[in-house]
C-alpha cells in the first residue's frame, strides 16, 4: 500500500503545508486506491475525480503563491450521499432521487470547500439513512474492509468503509440513531455525533429532523477533532443551529487528559444480548481510562431500556412527514404520468416504485403512530418517555462528566443475516439511540478486536450538550494508551485489500 | 392487536404509497412484531410527564428583513420531472369521480 494512504489527515495537511507533498500527489494516491479496491468495498456511489484534482491543484497554487493554508487544506474527504453537493447526484441511496442533482450546497459541504478540503466523492448509505448495514441502499451494499462478507455498519457504512479501506483519510456522516457511531464501531474507526444543533442540517436530506445530526468520521481522534472544528458552528440557514462557540475539541484531543475525570459506566447498556468479546474489550478500555487517572463510577439510567421503542415511534412519525415531499411533482422520480392518470395516482405509483422496503416500512409505521385514535397511545407516549430519557441523562451527568458504554452490542454481522428481521437490525442501535433522543454529544472510538471473531469493537462516550470536547479528551486518552499497547493503530491489522487482488492476478499468471 | 394486509393497505393509501399484494402480505406481520415491541412505552408514559418534541428549547429565529439571493427559475426547474413555460407541469389535479 502507498504509505501516503496510512498517514493521518493532520500529518497530510502538515506535509502539504511544508511542501513535502502536494495536494495533487495526495489526492491522486487516494483516487488510485479507490480505483484499486472499491469494486470490492463499494464505499462510493460517485467519484468526482476531475473536480477533486482541480481543487488539489488550486490548493497547491495557493501554497506556491505563499498564501496561508487552513488546518486541513488539501486533504481529501468523502461525503455521505445525504448531503447536497452541486454538480454530483445526491441520491440518499434511493431510486426516488436517482437522478437528482442539487442546485445548492449543504452548509457543511460549503465549509469543506471554503476550507480547501478536496471532496473525492459521495459515499453509500442505507436508503434515506434508514438502516444499520447499508443493505437498504438502492444501489447495493457496502462491504466491511475487515471482512468483505460482513456489514460496514449503517447507515453511514460507505463513509466508515472508505476510512477503514484507506480510500479516504476523512469522511462526513450523519447520525439519527447511531448512523455515525455504529459504522465507526464495526470498522475500527472514529465517529462523532456532535451535540444536536452543533452542526448545520441545511442541505442535508432529512430523515427525522429532531434527531438528525451530521458529524465527522476519521481514523484518529485528532483528525476527527480537526474536521469537527471545520464543519461545526452556528449557521443562520438552520433555525435549530446553536449560536455559541464550538467547544475546544482540537485542544481536548491533543491534551488527551482524563486525570481526575469522573466517568460513569451505564449499567443498563450491557449484559444479555451483548457479545462476550464486546463486553471484554469494553471493560478493558474502562480499566485503561482508570489507569490514565480517571475515576470510574457505575450509574443507572433506568429508562434507557425504553429508548429503542421510543425511537421506533418518534423516528417513523417524523419520517412519514419528511418523506411526504417525494411526490414526483417538483424533483425526483415521477412514475405513471401517462396523460390520463390523476396527480394522486401518479404520487401513489411514484412512491410505490421509488421507495425501498425499509422506507415503506417506516413511513407506514409512522403513519400508524400518528393516525387518529392511536396518536396518544403511540406518538404521545413516546414523547413522554423521551422526557424520561433526557432526565436520566441529566441525573447521570450530575454525578459524572461523561458516560460510557459499548457503541453497539455486537461486532459486524454478516451481510444478509438480519435484512429480513427488522427488529434484529434495529438492535444494532440499542446503545446509540439515547443520545439522539436527548440531543447530547456522543462518539465511538476503537477499543480493540473481539477475541472470538477478530473484528473491531467500539467504545461509546456520551457527554452533556455542548461539552463535545469531553468526548475527545476520553477518546484521545484511550487512543494514546491503546495504540501504545498494540504497537500501532488498530487499522494496521485490517487486511490489505490490494493483496487479495494481487493474489488473483498472480494466479492468473 | 394484529394488523391485517387490509389495515396496511389503508395506511399505505393514507401515505400515498402503492403496494403490491405481496408487499402487503410481507409488511403486515413485520409491522405487527414492531408494534408489539414498542407497546411498552405506553405503560411507562403514565402520569404527568411533559412531552418532548425536540431535544433543544426551540425559539423562533428571524433574520434581518433584507433582500438576499435566491434560486433562479432555471435552477428551480432543473430537477423537474416535467416543466412547461417556466412552470412545473403536473398531472390533472381532479380525480375522475370528482
């Protein structure tokens, strides 16, 4: 593998600033890697080769002209195909938007452009970000680089797989119930869901508006923090955007200091249903933090066990409302418009053909939860339990600075294993959903490989709203101690995908 | 409680989604299982608990009342399935029985 590919984003940016590497060299290395391995991984739905190289050339010219470069200038990045980016299709992984081309940029995309990052292309996802495996994408699943027969997590499995396969040093994800953190967990990468309102949702295709939150994906904690600072912060175009300074995440990542920090282990997020290797690596990571000077306490959040059912009422309700806009009239697929059919018939046909199975399931579930006679029992009750879950967080954060748990109960499962069992699929988000319901910051960091299957395990950290920096303190402390123990980053142990290709070529000879 | 394919068909009609009989037959038992598993919230939500619709306290956000840029008609119609004379062309609005 080209050694450039393994370098961190921070290191690549420094090399570009110092003149050791050009942005064009770095961008070409990642484009060549995508070319070499993406037919196996399928992380990308679109690769924007020409524009990426054009941007890289512009960054190199800026440097030659003596202009100051930002902290991630010239570094390539992959963007989940849920964010609007002019000039490329934005599909949300759905047939209904297959040929949709945005005429404006999402705020996050605009910030990447303004900060001279090089957008390589758009990554695969579950349809409208609904799923935990990328298998509901209308354009085929993404494969986990650790084991190509397994899921890369979801919905942001394209972004997580692109990082783990060294096809990009940075990526953007979105997290409604765990779609940044669970993919990070099962691919041995870093994924952060900022505080709700910390990143702009402008130009991000909506799934469940009160829960959706875009965030940074990376291979190291410092890289995630650098990207966090680029994309977060107030946006007047998003009325739920928080008008406060971005928490000092880069400083927190560099200090990596948990001395004296009170860390709460959530009693309810463990036990039955959790893989032994996941629990083992989680407990070891907690010990690592204790050795690094943190004070470990156990806390109870009794209503977290109701987070999953609460989420599966609130989220579909918002989905049924948000996805009503795909009516085949102004953009996207239109089906059955034969000159005699009515507008309603065309809508029915368009939505029947354009939406996949999971989108239909959630829209209908949401329609039911909001329908007259059932509203109070379902949606109304779920809103009340959401309050109880937020109160659990408030009580827990009164006792400790962060909460920790496994990021997802198991390691990566096999493609196809859960696709016909929606409830089993939904269990993948058991640990991540509470933070979406309460809106606090949360992240997943790699904490080792499960002994039973050799697959990555993620360590979840949850912090109070606008205390995102605490995630990075804990994540960086963990990363520092564990990489020292392992003798290098966890991803060094992932299979080198080019070797298998080379083996095939050799056999042919 | 159990949802029949007919119930699902009614919900699908409300949601404006045409479903095949095979889809209805597959979805009904799946939705049943999901609804069973979420029913537990009703029991927990007893008593005087204020509902949360949003994690943050929401306030109205206003911008200054000044003219800003907006999309051009060409941009607005760029993704239209069908357009005519600078407008979206849509199928007839009224149903036959109307």
